[in-house]
C-alpha cells in the first residue's frame, strides 16, 4: 500500500539526521585524503578521495544540502580529471584539489534545521557559480580573477567538452564565453547550442565578442545568447550584465491592480495573474481608486470598460490628472462593440483596450508587458544611470521615511558617506571612462556587500551615501573597513590601463530629534575629517550626548 | 479499470551509496507502494535479481569495481534476466552519456540526485511508457 507524504517525510528526516551525524567523520576523511603539501599523492588515495567526494555529492544533494553538494561536486571533478589524464597531476592541480577539499571540509558546520528534506536543486545559483569558456589561458586567468572580486565563483574551461561535463554536474548561474580573440561568433554559437539544447529553462549566456557588427549580433540573438558585449570593455559593465542575469529569478513580482464590475470576476482575474507570478490587489470600488493606488502602488491597472459608477475611460482620465499616476499603464477590458466605438472616436488613445472574452494567456501576456514597462521606467527615474544607485532625490525621499521608522521603533540607524580618494587626479590622468569605471565598480561592490535593506544613493560626483538600518556606527565602521580592503585590492580599467583606488568614509548615527539634513551634514563633516587622515581613512562621528 | 499492461510491483535498486539506497527504497515503497529490494554492488545485484525476480531494475551508473554499464551487460548475459527492463540513475546527466546508456538498451536514464517525493511517480510513468501507454 502506498503511504502518505508525512510518512515519507518523517522517515526521510531520520535518514537525514543520520547523515548529519556521520558528516564530521566523512569530512575529516576528505581532509586526510587530500594531496599533501609536500610528497607523494598515490593514485589509490586520489581514487578514494574521488569516490568519497562522489558519495558526499549525492547524499548531500539528496538531503537538500545544496551548497555542500556543490562543493563535493567540484572536488570530485578536479580529482577525476587528475586521475584520468595521462601524466601525474601538476603542482597547480594538486593545490586546486587541496583547496576544493578544504572548502568541502569547511562546509561541515551545516545548520541541520536550515535545509528542507527535498528541494528543487539549483546549487549553482545559490553559490553564484560561473563558468567561463576561454581557450586562451592568460585571458581566462585574468577574467577569473576579476570575476572573483565581485563575489562570483568562476571556473575557466578551455574546451566546449570540458565545459559541458562541468555543466552536467553542476549548473552554473551563467556561462560566459570569451570570443574576443575571434572574428566570428561561430564557436560561441556552437557552444551555446550544445549547452542549451533540450535545457529548460536555458542557462543564461554572455558572449564577449571580438566584433560588434549587426550581422554577428543577429547570429547570436538567433542562437539564444542573452548578452552580446563587444570586448574589451569596462569590467564593471560586464559585471552589471552578469548581475542582472544572475538575479533574474529574485526580482520582485509585477504589481497589478484589478478593478472589475463583478467582484467574482475580479477575483478570478487576480487569481489567474497570481498564478503566473504577479502580485495583485482587487480594488474595492471605482470611487475609492485613489486610496487603493496610493496604498498598493501598482505597476499597472487592469479594469472593465463598464463599471457601476463610471466608465473605465473616465476613471483612467481622472487617474492621469495626478502627476504620480500620469504614466500608469491602464488596460481596459471591453466588449468588442465598445472597442470598435473607441477606435471610431479616433481621439488620442491613452489607454489600451482588449475585447472580451480575452483568452487567459493573451491577458497574462498583455498585462505582463505593460507592467514590465512601467517598472523599468520607475527604476530608470529613481536610479543614477552610471552606478545604478538611487538618485540624490530618491535617496532623500527614502531617508526621511527610514528616520521616522527608526525613531518610532527606537532602533539604531547609521548613515555613511564615502568618496573616492583623489578622484579628480585619477580622471585627469586616465580619462573619464576609467574614472566612471572605478565609480561603477565601487557601486557594484557596495551593492554586493550590503544588505537588501540598506539604501545606497549617489550624491553626485564620486560621493556615495549609504543608510544602514538596524546598525550602530561601530558595526558600520567594521563593515566599511572590510569593503575598503576589498576595494583597494581591485584593479580597474580596460585595455592597457590598470589602476587601483581607495575611498574615505564618514559615519554618523541617527538620534532622536535629528533631521535628515542634519544627519547628512554630520556624516559629510566626518568625511571631511577622514579626508585629512589620508587615503582610505574611516571616521565615526564623535557622539556628543 | 482494465489492465492494459503488466503492473509494476517489484523493483530492485542497486547503488553503492547507503544513504541514497535507503532514501530510494523508502520513497519507492511509501509513495509508490512497490516492493523494493536494494543492494550495494553490481556483483550482489546478479544474485539478488535471480532470487527476487524484479519487474524492473534501477541501476546506479557510478559504482566502485563493477559499474552500472558492466552490471547491465552482466545482467543481460544471465539466463532468465535477459529481458528485465533496466533504468539507469546518473549524476552526470550529460547528453552524450545518456545517449550511450540508452543505446546500451536501457529503458530510460534518470538524473541524480532525485526528488524523493516524485521518484515513484517518475518510475511509474517510465513503466507505462514502456508498455505503450503515452497519454
């Protein structure tokens, strides 16, 4: 007789506990079998390590410990490679295997409550694993180093075959192909075709292209390559594109407000849109639409042409009279006759009409396309185009709200302002494109190292402000010290230029009664003070209680 | 409901990895209601298959000593086991390898790690397809 899911879950949980209990012992065996710092590493030991890694990969994956499984997969692959090649493993290979073994052994402190018993497995995404196909070892090593600076786990492959084997074991979050040494993208297209044939969803791909003409671009679009980037270019530009692809499935859902004459129909439409991943709200009544808009802040409005109190067109006109909603996409569902009538009126068609009944997939597509447009526009307005951080104005609006929240809840809130040391000299010496690249690199690094709840804004020039909720100044100082070290180690610039840069930081805390302007002023003064201390100085405002 | 094909009831699961063996056995028994025997090597699979007479054998590809494909050939050469359907499990779900395993005569190739919640369903579907039911 077939049992229940609960029964299976209970029994799996017991097995999982056993796995966790045995894990330290197995990991210490990994450490014992890895290549020694000096001396011989017999094939039998390597074979044992390979089997152990294989077995850990499988069990960890089965029990939902994706990170651990990914680390074991890497160790298995490196070891298998060393075993199957003709000669003895090189010193470099042994070091790489040793590193992979250490990384696996260090993963032993897993939280037994964290992982579910059975999960869809995308460990490559979680670990930001990135594969690079590059036949030039020099370029490959250089790119791998750069990508690592930005928090990716990059791994280079010289051949398509080696890449495909690695992908079969662990799907990366993105595959990057260096075709910059080639006239045509044919090899890259062949690789992507082999990579993504029968794969759904496909792995996002980026091509660094040697030539950027329209013919090459068209060919890569047809092959399904997501990003075409003429190379060499700024590495920060590459990272920006990679980050977009890597976070595709983390983006917020589109928000759709639904208003229908019949409440049951409204609910049904909302449910249909929710099923395809959108977030919806059903508006209670046409005459209260303004409150609902302010409260829900939708990306688009979907409504009936005929409503109890007014028509959809009238309501859309009213909504557009308010500047904040003047470009809210509105989609009106109307009878076929009504759609004809509107077309015949021939006036400026601010709104889109769909004739009822609308097939579900058509409605989903129409709504998604319009909501997406609005969201893009919204981010473009609030974001500084160079760095992707909030604009000064957008930051100012948010800082007020955060201050009020911190005061109300009596929680700490810290503001840091930083700027790049001797930025003007850097621009003058190497040109503005290099300076822009440095600024963008800093913005990217900050976005990676900070939490989602932290606010980042560009205050013009090379000045960046960061608002850190739930953070006291000492914590912020530690945090920025780590970021300072990482940033100083980065190398910027593209073709022929290699520069490094530092930044200085001023930190100030929110206090009862302190306004936003006062807080910003305090952080700026502290930054000025830091600047006197030399490159890379971090200062915390001396509190005057 | 009319029986359009022989029911799947007895499954032999072969895998050197004890954790996964246990998970597979429990998952197939609990969710699929199958009678499952599990063994840890290709060598033991031969003896077990003769004694247990499974309807279907699930075979891990990578095992020490006698691997999945070798076990497959040995089973095929054993009188009484020449035609028992065999499905492979592999962690290297690369197309070339899958193709090679299918050409060997495997019924299907499944990826490891598998989802314990759905593996029984997947195996049932393979069984139904094998018997010409593909609705």
